[in-house]
C-alpha cells in the first residue's frame, strides 16, 4: 500500500551547518513529492516540490533530491538558521490525475543548536 | 492575498456534542482537502472536495463524519457525537488546479473532546 516514512525522527545540527532530512516512499507510481515545514501550533508550510521526471530541484537555501531507483527523497537545508527549527514532512501524491490526496510521512524534528 | 483560513482555531466539545469546522480556501482555489493530525504524527488524508462535489472521501470514517463545500461559503467538516478519539488537529488545504499538485494549508483547528 501507499506509505511514506522517514529514516530519523529527530535531527540536531549546529547553526550554520547544512542539514539533510531523508524520506523513503513505497509507491513506485508516485509522481509528485512535496516537502513541508511545520512549526509548533501552525499548519504545514510548503517548502519545495519535485516531479518524478526530475532528480534535483533547488530553491532558496533548500535542495530536494529524488532517487527513483531506491525510492528515496531528501531535503537539504544550507546554512541552517534558528528559524529552521521545525518538523519537516515529506508527502507524495500517487497521481496527478484523479484523486489528489497527499500521503505524509511521520516527520523529522529538526533542532538548531546555537 | 489571504491564505487558507480556518475557524475556530480551538474548539472544545463534550462527548456526544457536534463539532463544526470551517475552511475558506485561498482566493481562486476551488479544490479543498481535509486532513487530520494526531500529536507527533503526520497528517492523514480525510476528504477532497470541489464546489458542491465530494471527489474522494476514502479517508473519512464511515460514521459521524461528513464534509461539504457549498457553492457559496466555506467548506464544513462536521463531526457528530464526538468521542475522545476525535481529539486532534484538523487541517484544511486548497489548490488552484488538481494538475498543479501543490496544496496550501491553513492554520488548523485543534479539537479537544472532554
């Protein structure tokens, strides 16, 4: 069945270092992936997305890598700042046609140490 | 441009009462999704609606839960005869077109059943 999981539930990094958050997905038919950031008491905030016809996409301080061979997704955050502390979720959309539900992973809590 | 709006932000109900959660999508968005999040977990899809139509309700419990998105006004998630297990954060998301994939989330309604 559909499932998205994360390798690590928590991650602590020093301010200024780079962070890498990983995600494994099981549905090989998924063709669209999103990373969300959720701060305490708030809704998920869209960070970056990637479609299955790409293997890398860059945004401002963030990069998403997609490895379809091993069904692995990662989010890289460069030069982490205190404001990056949050829970990060990967989500997959099994199909861009028809039903549009997103399947979320459990989340990784990122803590930035000063 | 206002984002997705949800109200109330916090809702307390006694067991057996009804809960009504409201969601106004972003301007120009006609697709609405409801998700439920338990503490320390990822979001779980409940239902996907377009104006006056339920497209996918595969994540909705069969009993006590219903959703609508009328021609005018916000989308409503209704929970009848609430039980303690309904306590969770309920998030609404909207998107402009299903083919775009990305969904933008509101701040959520935190339901507590006492």
